[in-house]
C-alpha cells in the first residue's frame, strides 16, 4: 500500500510541476510537458513491479505509434482556441486526435503494426 501511495504522489507531483511551470513560462512548461515523463514513469513503474522486459519494450514500442496521431492536436488546438473558446477547441482537437488515431491504425496495418 505504501508503494502505491508513493507511486501516486510522484506521478501527480510531476503533473502539478508541469502545470506550475506552464503558468510561469509557456516555453518551459511546454518543454517539460513535451518530455515523455509519463512514459518514462510508466516504464520505471513496470520495471519496479518486475514486469517482463518484453512487456516493457512493447509498451515503449506502442507508445511511439500512439504519439504520432496526437501531434496534429497541438497545432489544431491553438488555432481553434480563439475562434471557438476553450471547451469547443479542446473537443474539436480531441475529435481530430481520434480520427487521426484510426487513420494511423489503418495506414500502419499493412506494415504489420497492429494498433487495435
């Protein structure tokens, strides 16, 4: 139980750190947010929890492919924000990400990358 509490506190602490940095500096907050901190933490937690190397490697591999369809969101959201407001722009960017995810999965399937 102690381990689980530490895991939650460290993970939440990083999210809070990024949001606090972003309040002070757009660029620094974005830089830290762009770092694969969640993925690195996940890989560490999987290793500490004695998961198989193949499972850890697989997680890193699929993370790469799942990141690609999220990238257009980071261009779409700032473009739509002044036009639609926060919630609609966020929703539209989220929908774009879902569409891009399915398109990526369909495009990669012939190359042996199964995302579904």
